[in-house]
C-alpha cells in the first residue's frame, strides 16, 4: 500500500494538514474581527459554514485547476526546447502514439480496447477533468463570494443583494481571481524554464542530471 501509493498518500496528508491549518487560522482571525465589531464569536464548526471560509477555499482551488487544465492542454501543441516539461518537436514521444494501435492489448484501459466515442473521450479525459474541477470551484467561488458580499452590504445597512452571476460582474470577483491565477501561471513558467538548466536527481519532473541543456523531455 505505502510503496505503491506513497506519493498520493503524502500529498493528501499535506493537503489535509494545510486545509486544517487554513481553517483554524481563519477561524481565529474571523473571531478577532467579530469582536472588533462588537459581535459574538463563532464556533469552529460555524466558521466552516461561513462565506468567509468558503470563498477563500474555492478561489484558491479555482486557480490550481485552471492552471493544471491549461497546462495539460497547452503542452499538447506548444514546445519549449530543453525543458523537461515539453515534448520533442519530431512527434516521437510515446504520448503521441496512436492508441488505436493498442486496441488488442489486454492490459490497455477499457476505453482504448472499445474504441469509438469512448476512446475519443478518454483521449481528452485528463484535461476535461481538470476543467470540470475548475468550473465547480469557479461556481463555488462566485456563490460564496456573493454571499459574503451581501453579508457585508447588510452590515452597512443596505438591503440590496446580488446573485452569484451578478457578483461575477464585479471588480471584486475578478480581483480575487486574477491575483491567484497570475501566481499559478508564474509557477508553471518557472518549472518550464528552470528545468532547462537545473536538475533534481531521481525526480521524474527533471531531466537526467547528465542530460544536455538542449535535451527536451525527461526520458
């Protein structure tokens, strides 16, 4: 179990640890602000149901899934000479091989063996999954952001409310989105460019230590 799944187990544990840390620190900050405004503190469970917590979670998830979805798609067509994150220009990478040639392979995934629309869908399933996760997070950000916006307006005596769609047209929504998106694309740019010259021995995200700087890919 550990040997075969250690990477996903550790990443899941790190995610949960950071999520708990995020929620606990956010709860403390939220209650400090509540007291400053003469309002009652909330329990940890109540904080987890607030728009404050929901918005901060979804707006970060949104940027992560957008970054990964676009990265998966763009690496199909675009290249960076010397980067471990790029394919070769000559189309000889295994990922470019026609899956139809492997329909008779008993170990191939079921959609490959069946062919047709199932294979067509499966060929793009990774990018579709990331973009669907982005869409769910994007909607979650809009919904929780609208709820928070309405709560703040009510605190200032306003009776007007906005829907999630209306909130998406406000500068506040796009300010929250773009500040996360730009950092994610910067991180991708960093690994694409730095992997041209820098190495990490033993990592599949790096080219072999002995590889020339002009080599592309990690094989």
